[in-house]
């Protein structure tokens, strides 16, 4: 079985989206990273559109990708539903600033799901580090 490595070619295009839930409400915490790398084991080369014009959600295909790294976090955004009050939003952001995950959990929020996305051109390498598709920039 071969090991394949997938990464973004352009910086600031690896994204982690944490989904936080409480009492039927869900908000998204979006972290951006300069670089991300995932690997999978497969007898066949993964069939992925490496131009990646629409963005690629890791794990939403037949491949079992395992995150190796997400490096150099460079931004974070909050995405709230319209129904969430400004007071609750402020409380969430203050809890995060003071105690990170523990702060949100103390407020009753639960991080029940996380999505990983890469945007822009992708690079696929074989286990020897040879670029199979895509070009390093």
C-alpha cells in the first residue's frame, strides 16, 4: 500500500472549521493556516481535481486522509447564526480569549464536529516525495 501526501500550493489556504453547539444553536469558528498536509494509504493514486477551483473538503470522498500538520495559523473568524444575540456572541469571544476551548465548554458549548478545507491549487506527492501532480510554487 502506498502513502500519498496532499497539501496546498499557495499559503493561507488551509482552513479548520470548528462547529460549536448548544441548545440547538450552532456557530462556526474558522481558523486559517498558511499550510496544511494530509496523508492517506491507497493502492491507487487518489483521483482529486488538483486545480481545486471550488475548494476541497478533506474526508468527503473515498479516501481516509489523516492530518499531518496545519502550520502557521494566521487568522480566525467567527460565523454566527442571525438568531444568536450580540450579548451571546460577545460572551463566546471573551470566553475564547480567556480560556480557549475550556472557556467555551464552561459556557455549555460543545465542539461536536470539525471540517478541514483547502482552497486553491493542490499538490499530490507519492511516498518518496515525488510530485505526482501539481507544481510547487
